[in-house]
C-alpha cells in the first residue's frame, strides 16, 4: 500500500516548485508512480480497475507524467535490476534547461502526452501472472517474511521504472513516523548493518538511481492535518497487513508499539528518528560492487563475511554441529526437508544410508542463495517453502554469480598448481 497522504503532500510541493511564480524552482520535472498490489491482497479485477480509474483521474489533475503499474510486472523484470550500475555524470545545466523547456511546453496546458504515462489496468494483466505472484508471496510462511519480500519486489519495480523512463531520483514518501518505525523494524529483522541506507535521506545502493526521502522531517500527524485542512483528495487501498492483529508480524507489532508509546510520550518518534540521522555507512567502490559483494535482493553490502571470532560465525558453526549430530530416520527426514526447502528442490526422503533428495538424480547445480544474501534476506529466503517461486531475474543473477565464483576458484587452483610446478 502506498502512503497516499505522503505522496499527495509531496505532489503538491512539487507542483508549486515548478510553477513560474515559485521563488526557488525545482530543477527537474517529477513523475508519479503507483504500483497496484491488489493481486497480492486478493482484490478482484473489478475493484482493482475501479481504483486505477480513480487514481488516473487524480493524477491527471496534477499535470505530471504518471505510471500505474501492477505488481505482476516484477515477474518480467530484466536481470540488470539486481545489478548496481555506475552513475553517469551529466551536466546539471543541460538537465535543468531540458526540464524548464519541457515545463514551458507542456506544464501550462495541464496535460500529459500519451508517451509520458503508462497505464496497465488490472484487466490487461494475465491471470497466470497474478497466480504466480500470489504463489510467490504465499510461499513465505510468516507475514513478516511476506511484507519484507513484498517491499523488496516493490522497490525493484520502482528502480526499473525509473531507469526505463529516464529518472535518476526516487522520491519516497517515508515520513518521520514511518522512518522511526522502520529503524526498529530493521534492527529486529537483522538489518543493523544497512540502517544508514534504509532510513537515511539518500540511498545510492543502485548507483544510477538514487532514492531520497524529502518527507522525513514531517510526522504522520502533521501530514494528516495538512491533508484534512486543505481537502486533499485521496484513494484508500488495502495492504497486506490491513485488519491484522498487532502480533501478526514484526512490522505490525513494531508499528503498534511506537504509535502507542508516542501517545503517552510525544518525543518517542523524534528521539528514534534523530538517532537514525546519526548513522553513517562506509562507501564501497565500484570494483567491490562488481565483485558480487552485494546482497542479491536488497543490493546492500554483505554483512555475512565476518572473521572467525564473531557471533554470526558461532551461530553458523552451531547450526552445522546440530545437523551433524542428528540421528535416526525421522531426524534425517526433517533435515532433508529443511535443506530442500532452502535449496528449492522439492520434498526429500531419508534412507538408511543417509539423506537423499528427490531431485538429486537430475544433478542440477542449484546455487545456495543464502551465500549471496545479507543476514536479513537470508532469514526471508529461509522462511520460504521453495525458491523456485522467485522471479526469473533473481534466479538468473544467482546462477551467474555462482558460475563466476566457480570460475574464480578454478583460476585460483590453476595458478596454485602452476606455482607448485615451478
């Protein structure tokens, strides 16, 4: 679900910024993107189409280019989405002049050309794509993993849309309240190493497309009062956690905890938010990004490459020892099922001689996705019943990284053998 109040206020500010009467004009022409997630929550095509038409009328009044995209499009994204692209330098004067010329030609007409908008209504979406998307989200066993996976897929589609439409910035509608909740959620999900990028003002993990959060200084209450006093039109759309209990997921529980604490202690949100402002992250070089040292899903730097003496390494060793000490056919069966649930190879069976996978006869070299992900994304993938429900671009990139890793190992072994012969 998009936070429409945030985007409404952001759209109003952008519209005033490109006005001829503005004291400080914006040096870009903004566009609006809405991602329809009705297929995930089980809305009918009629309801999704009705919402799309209402949003289309609302976006048309702004005079900005807008794109209404169903989340099903994430299943057809190219592999380049999960590959950081080096930002290309462009003269600011040229971009500013192009934006001003475009506004002078089209801005006053309050009209958007058909080339500047993309509306794929739910009726145009294939039913098989909706079914595949529901299987993907439904493969996660818990609501916590579903929301985390949904947020990742949504961001992938936003980045792809920005690249394909020529935008270099993503203006997200995260408010101060939302960022305070997100900070605690990230810590609870094991994303402590990525906090600076998840809640900071600027996020440059994708390279050419930078995500910014211009609404981070406004609380949810201030935005609600602004929308009420100025009668800003809105459209309500249910989300994945609509009408769920407070303990349904980590995200829902954290949001409920912060909002209730804010009622009794009004400085709660600001205190958490100011703490997040102090976080910084060390920059990574482009060579490190190209070396495959980024997470396959969130594209953050991998936090699983640690020294021998660390809490994470101790946890991994403990898991390995617990698996090796399992005895009995029932234990073997449970271990095999857990292994294949991670590897995505279907069901398995235990035999007297050990664990045998049902798909081992195929001899398919399936890469272990956990080795290519950060700690938090590992937990999300571990919670899925099968990785084969993931979009093709993610599995293709995983196979590519796995093949390159094997190639590097072969080259290293060849060089070692050559040194020994010399």
